[in-house]
C-alpha cells in the first residue's frame, strides 16, 4: 500500500492506516505481511526530483527482511538531498517551533489548491462528450473513462495498439497534450481510460479556468486527425 494520507479531499472521507486497521482486526489478520510505501514525490510535498522515499515492513520473516536489506545495500543509497528531504517529511515542524505557523500555512494552501484543482478537473471532464470522470476524492490524478467510436477502436487494432493508447498518441500528436493511457494500469476488458496528473504548484483560479477551457476546445475534436474517427 502507499501512504498518502494527506491527499484526501472529500469532506466525508478519512484516511485509515492499513497497519492500524490490521492490528485492530486481531487474529489472524494482525499477523499478515504488510509493506507501507511513501515517496517524497507524492503528497503535498511533490518533491519528485530528490528521489527520496521509505518502506515500512511489517510481519515479514526475519530471513526475508535480511534479503531485502542485502538487496538494498547492494545498490547506491539515496543522495544526501533525498535523505534530508525525507527527514523533513517524517519530522515536520511541531507546534511551538519557529517555523510551525509558516509550515501549516504553506501546507494548507497546497492542499486547498489540489482540492480545487481536483474538483475543477472532475467538472470539466464530465462536461466533455465521450468522457466520464468519477469524483476525485484523493491523490493527484484523474482517471476518466473514454467512450471511443468503433472506427477509432478498429483503427487502433489495425495498428496493433490498445484503443486508449491510440487515443493518447493522436491527442499528443495533434495538440501537444500528454495523457497516460489506462491500458498501462490494467482495466476491465472493453473499457478505456486515461490518467491525467493534476499536481502543479498552487496557481490562481483564472489560470485553472483557462486550462479547462483549452481542454474543452481540444475535446471538441478540433484536430482533423481526431475528427476523422
């Protein structure tokens, strides 16, 4: 599991630690193996360039843990900047410390920006023909479902491509907009999706609306390469 407890936007939803739930469920669940992962590139930090992260290993056989540590030791350790960043992430400023108020202010602003962005993306995608987007309740990605014309599906198959990969490539070549095809994540056969990252730094609402307007223009199939399908 991945630990992104700060990336929960829905007001009626809460983060529940897998480890906490595992222990509360008692036997036999509390003895199940669990690995919790955290990366500096996710969450409100968004420090994807520093290459920092951690894994907490619970209930693993000691021999397996030894092999994991041996494997990790055989590779280069994270750079100093990555380690320092992770230290700051797991040890944030505490109430009463000089930087606490500034830390809370910046953290709150980033999370509010992500929340606003998630809502805007959801509403914008759902206003586009052939696209359905569930409520973005957390994380930094929207994962809309595509309804593709049969001609587009047939064309993709003739090229030996997954239909949503074909769609993503046509979109990229026609508009310069990059999305990740859902076929790379695994999906119900016969359904098509794409992933769109919405983790830009905090920006003003007008910029968000301008970006949404650009998406609407693109999804109205102005590009002739897409319109033919």
